[in-house]
């Protein structure tokens, strides 16, 4: 029986994030425990995601808008990325590891926005309402991420190289599958007689000349600095409770990865709630809710602990689903409803560049500098409560400024007709 369009996109979304989830949360264990590399070496390796997102989503968005079918480009990138992931286990030098994982990220990071563009294109071509149909499809990406985390853990691959083989196999499967998807032909082709900007597909950068879009991308960058903070420091934060005798032997501390996975489980619920919130409150209010959720996320971590404060840690993981998805998906839909069809893939790439590129790199480096400069105790441990409070205050300032400066009138009809 032929799979329906929605089911085909569900499988694409599931595999898209399975590839990432197989190693993203556990690579720290591999680098530090198995390889014995320093935290600064691991920090450089982790930053490759942000550096790749600085330029690749925009470039691939332009290519998909101008020259190559988006589904074919998706398949090519996953195939190349899978090959790179399969090579990682043979590497023992952290510097070589950096460049190979960087190449893998150059291939993977643009596929996040590219897979969104593929889904939007196929849904619209089949007369589906994107706002209603996309979130239930995208939620399976989070399910894929969780499935990959548990696959890595249950196969005993948390600290060994098998996690990269798991990711590589998944990438190869998705690459082959992408070539079978309905054609997503470029919408911005020209005859070659236009301006240099038109021929090179740089028209999306004109969006920075529009006040509303400039503000949107600026706040995307500022909030993007918060998106990877708990991925970077969350496991370290939980692990350091082992140094406190009354917490050291608690199940929660020993199985911190399971507690952290509550965040991804929460995502599946909040993604499904997005159509209701968008229709009821509009895109600006949903993004404001996301920003406020980041304030709460960091604040709860500041005062939580694995014993009587466990409810705060669990609640912070639940809030994460709203904080992460309400901004990423509503922001992606804002771009989709605000730009010309000819530059939509390019514009999605710009959104990805600002959040997971510039924002993530700035957040990684600045947060590390702030912690090292102001929040280290005499014994070298981190003073976690003021660290999380500082992150919360940062998110609060962004929330207030966004509420005051960003103007966007809610128009339910715009969202209802986004499939056209």
C-alpha cells in the first residue's frame, strides 16, 4: 500500500532527528571519558554546529531556491554527512576529529531548515494547511531524537564509537529515502539575465532592510544564544551533584540522561499544541511565551536539586518543550508567511543562520567566558545558582525588549491561508 503524503513526511522528520539524537547528547561522554580530551577541546568540537550553521543553511537555501530540487539536495547532504560520521570512530586526534565533525555538521545543519522547506513545499502542493498539518509531522522528529538517544543508551554505545555508526546508518537510509520524495522544484529560477543578486540568489538578504524582519532576525540571534546552553551545561550541572554527599547516590544523579530526556518528551506535547496557540494568540504572542519559558527554565534550574527540589528540575525539563519549540516552529512559520515563495528556502536558511549559527556560537563562547570569569569557586567548581540566574535575567531582558519593539498584528486568516 502506498504511504500517504503525511506519513512519508513523518518518516522523513523521524529520521532527520534520529541522525542527530544518536550522538548529540552522548558525544561529551565519548570525548571526555573514552578519549580523555580536555573540556576546551570538547568545546571546540561542540562549536562546529554553530559555525556550520553560520553559512551552510543560507547557501543551501539559495541553491534549493535556484538550481537543485530541495529533496535531492537533502539526500546528497545526508549521504555525505553519513560518510563523515562513519569515519569518526577511526580518529584518535582531537584536531582531526574537529575537522571531520565540522564537515559532518556542514552537511547536517542545513538539512534542518531544508527538511522544513521540503515539508512545506509538499504540503502546499497537495493543498494542506501548513499551520495545521506541519506540527503533527514535525513532532515525529522529536520522537526520532528520543528513539535515537535510547537506542544509543540501550545498545551500550553511550561512551563508545558505535553511536556514530548508528547515526551514519540512519543518515544513509534517509539519503536514499529523500530521493524518492515528491519533487520540490526550485521556485526562484531565472533566465540568467537578471542582476547579480538575482542570479546568485542573494535576494533573501534584502529582508534585513525591512524593519520587522530585521528585528525578527536580531531577536532570533539573541534567543539563539540561549538554545544550546542546557545542551552544553545540563549534563555537567547534574553530574556535579555527585560531589555533594547527600545527593551522590541518588538514582536521579546516576541516570541524569533519562531525566534530561524529559525535555524531548515534553517537546512532542508542545509541538502538537502549536496550531491552537498560533490561532488563538498569534505568532508574536507565541514567541513571547517561548521567551518567558526560557526565563522559567533557567530559573527552575537555579533553585532545583535532585532531592526535595527534584520537582523544579523536572518542571524545567517540561518547560523546555515550550521554550524550544514555540520559538523554532512559530519562527519558521513566521518566515514562511512573510516572504515571497521565490526566496522561502533562502529565508529559512537565514533564520537557521541567525539562531543556530551566529546566536549559538556567541552563546557558546560568551557563556564560557562569563562562567570562567565570574562564577568559578576557589576549588575550580562552578557556582551554578548564579550562573542559571544570569541566564534567566538575560532571557528576561530579551523578552521585555521583544514585547516592546516587535510589531506584528495577529491575522488568523493569514495562518489559515498559508497553504496558498
